[in-house]
C-alpha cells in the first residue's frame, strides 16, 4: 500500500455512521483504517471499500482496552509513518440506569466506551499526527452533553460532556503542532443505534422528526459530509469547535 496518501483511523467503523465516514474519507483520497470488534463485519467492509477503489485495512480492537488501543494505533502509525486524521467514532448509550440503582460497573463501562476511548486513541495517535499533513482529531459528542440525557441516560450525557471538554482541551494542547481538534454532535440519525425502538415502538420513532426543524431524521451521510469537511484543508482555521448535525433539533420546537 502507498504511504503517500493521507491516512485516516476511524474507530467503531464497521457500520452506521462510522462506515459512512470511512467511505466518504476514502472517496476523498484517504487510506482508511477501520476499527471494530466484529472481525467478520470488518473484513466485509474492507472488501466493500476496495470494490470502490478505496485503500482500506481493518484493525480489530476494543476501544475501551488501553493496551489494545495503544498497540494497534502504534502499529498503524509505524506502518504508514504518520496518521493524518483520527476519528473517534466509537461510542454508545451502553444501556439505561437511574443513578440511585446504577452499579459502579455500569458507570465505568459507559464512561470507558465514550470518554476513555477518546483519551486512549488520541494519546496513542498524537506522535503520528505530528507527522501528518493538516492533521486533526474529530470526536463525537451529543445533545446529551448539554441537556444531560433522557431518562436513565444521565451517565451517557455525563460522558459526552467529558468528550466536549476533552475536545477543547486537546485543541489547546495540540495547537502548537498545528493539529486541530473538533467535534460533531449528531442529532437523531437513522442507524442501527435506534433499531430497538424502531422495531418495538415504530410510532415513537416516527414521531421524533416532529422535534426537528427540518422535519426529517438524519442519515449517516449527513454526518459523514461534515466530518469530511473538518478533516479537510477547507477547515484549516477551525479548531476547538463542536458542530451540531441535527436539523435544528437542539433548538427544540
């Protein structure tokens, strides 16, 4: 594989928004490093990208495991000599629990998935981002970072507030190296993330668009196009920002 093209590492990228981001960056000329924990899906996604003449590789590791994250990102950086973009896409609700009955294990698992993962991956990538071209990190926060989440999602909101803060902190830390750090905040995007409610309460799922100014749910490609913009030279003077991608959902109607 050529080391001349830009290299993008995307965590949690075997489906949903992550894979849409991978495809978009690949179409823009990046060599794509997909991460996930489903090796079969990872292999399939790599073949899909290669069928579109996109250079791609899959690295299977758990983003909550410090040693796995560190060793795999180091392996990518050493193989290609640099990393140009790190997209910390992996994350999730992790379940629901009110604080009174919340176990410490549940609390730590949600924080690990959404916040620790960003820290582990960013720390491991920084030495290679320093060697990158117009290098940047792109994180994912959520409306829950501001409104503290819905019923039982308080720790999810807490973790995403942490992502909002670490995005700005990393931007301060890395500005001297010309490395930009930004975040996107997707609204309700029609992905498998919402598959349970979509199948069990379709009328509730359908009603969500009523709270969105633009009158529709988002698609993975809506997020991918903004991530691709932030990863590109057109965003060369943007850092420490969070872009809402929710069709005006954050305003409420």
